[in-house]
């Protein structure tokens, strides 16, 4: 792999069998698989000045490995995804746990056996837990809608507490909505875990953190003789689309194009901008060994930020007397502002707008959309990898 800063004047797209737009999970997986499996020569064009997309991490001035775009916690039940990524990293045994700060009391989320006792007191908490076990069984994740549908006052009491103290204010901050604007179907999916497992991802068969960090994982993934990476390159400056072809640098391109960026921005937002939520992330290094008991604390009933992340507690780094934390403030995304679009706002109107953009590229047979921005949806990391593996399977099949 060669990494170049900017696109040289001599850049010739026809020297490559595939152009990949974006060096995050979706683009890097496709680049690696087509290079090593189909013998493709691949150019990866990345708008930012680094690889790894939103998973990018780096060591700050205090010597602490931090995630520039917010915490990324690896977890999956997909063996194929895990086997593929494990080629490029060793994993730590980190098990993610989250606490909610509810009026000053730190309570495990998803809400579980311990949470019930902290919220309702030992005696009442045990009574409510016994009712949950009797109705639903143990070690199950149950949406609060299912609790309400039983028409049982005890179960309704649990559902109402979780809704009001764990979900409501946090969601209002995260999505900028008032209670009447929050989709009831989303509300109903808020889970209660009937058991004592306080891990955030109790069902994930594989979880941890890359031992050397995410950026190193991407360096290893893209480290192939047939892959060139060009950073600080906005691919929109060289891409032109019509109904049946894609042009690069003014000429019809005959190879494959994998596009992982925002689809509306590719067309200059001419049908309107697809809405997103973004995050204002404020980092602070403190002169203490440890700031909070777990890596993530959600502020569900107070504060104007949504959560605090303490990176050392995720990475397992030992840096005496120093720790770095990050507070997240959610806000509306402004296209063209340099902000990062994190969360697609999925409602019928926005989905219809996305489909209108997507229809413009459906007949361009060598132009492929993959990833959370290109597909206008929210993906966990493992789901992005799975989607990219599926697309690369199809491309490999077409060229074998």
C-alpha cells in the first residue's frame, strides 16, 4: 500500500480496475478483498486526511489512545465478519458496560436485575424482578412495549420508569425531539434485560477492542501491493454521473466504482439535503487515574450532553495520573459545514428523498453503493463489514 496526500496531476483512473470512494470499513473491506481475491489494482480516495473513517483513533498528547469521532466498541455475532477482521488485528477481552446517571445514581443499562434494586429499593426491586422472571423467563431482553401489553400494573411500573428515566430525556437530546415527536415504535423497543449480566452487548459472541487500535487495523487491511490510498481527496471533484455511465476525470470509466459517501452530496444536494444528526465532541484530559467507574456513562435525566466516555477504560491503557474523557452534544447536521453526519433521520419523507437520489445510479451497472452514508441508514461496525463482504462477493463472482 502507498498513501499519497492529494491526487497527483498524473492520476489516471484507467490504471486501476476499481476506484473506492472512502477509506472507512465499507471501502477498505472491498478494496482488500478485490485486490487479494480478484487481483484488482485499487485506488482508494478519502476526503479526510486519514484512513479508518469514523473509527480513526490516535494517541493524544497525554499518551492516551482516543477515538476522534466517538467511541467505537467492537461486538458481533457474525463469525465471518470476526474471522475477516481478525486477520488484521489481535483483540483485547474488553466487555462493554454502560451506566446511566439517573438523578445522581449510577444504574446499569440496559435496565437489569441490579437496576431494579437501585431504582426501587431492594425489597420492591426483587418483587418486580420476580414478576418479570415469572412472565418472561430469565436472561431475556424484553422491549418495554411487551411489558405494557400484559396489562399488569407491576410490569407497567417498570416500563414507565425505564421510559421516563432512561429513554425519554436522553432521546430528546439525541434527536432534538419533543416527547410528542418521538416515534412510539422506537419507544416500544427500549429493552429491559431480565438477568444479572450487566454487559451492554450480552448476546455478542465476539467483543473487545483492537489491541493496537482501529487505525492500525485499517493500516494492516489496506497494506497490499495492489492498493493505493489517496487522502485529502474529494472524489466529487472527479466524478460525473449520467443515466448509464460514470465518468472519472472527464472520461467514461470502465472499471468498478464503490461509493461509500453521502449520495445527496454527490449530486450537489440538488433535490434537497438528507437530514442527519451530528455530534459536538469535547475532549478533556484530567490529572487523575480514573474519572468514572466504567467507560461510558449516559446522562439520561440531567445535563445537556448525552454521555461521557473515558477511553483508558476501553483500551486498557495504563497511563498513571492522566485520563482523557469526552462529552457528546447532539445537534442537527449542516451540509457543507465540515461537520460529520452520524445518524440518518429515518422517516418516510427522508427515505423517499433518498430513493429519488438512489434511482439516479440504479442503471449504472459499475457503480455500487455500500455503507451507512451511501445507503442512508445506521449500521453497527460489524453490519457495515458484512454488507461490504456481500458486495465484494458479488464483484468477485462477476470477475472470476
